[in-house]
């Protein structure tokens, strides 16, 4: 004997447009903007500190030259 499957239709839940889902909980656009600005300020401060460190800058320049050479080889089709 065949078993008849019964299905029920449910109505989709009503979405509340004033409530958003956030990983951080009650964070909103203003909070996110503030965080973005603070993060950018921190990044600029770190960049300034790096630029003042001449030994580190010399090491960065050497690495940048090596990477530029690698990219040039890739762009010209050379294998490494």
C-alpha cells in the first residue's frame, strides 16, 4: 500500500526592514564608519612609523625590487 505524503504550506515570515543582522550585534552604519576612520588613521600612523625607520625602508625597497623583477618575468612569459 502506498503512503501518501502530506505537505503543508507555510507563509513566509514577514521581514522587518528596520532590523538588520550584524556580526557585531547592535552596530549600525555610524559605528561602522567610525571604525573605518579609526582603522585608516591607525594604518596611516603605522605607515608614518615605517617611513621613519630607514633600515626597514631599505629592506622594503630591496624586497620591492625583487618582486618587481618577478612580476616583470611573469609579464614577459619567462619561467622561474
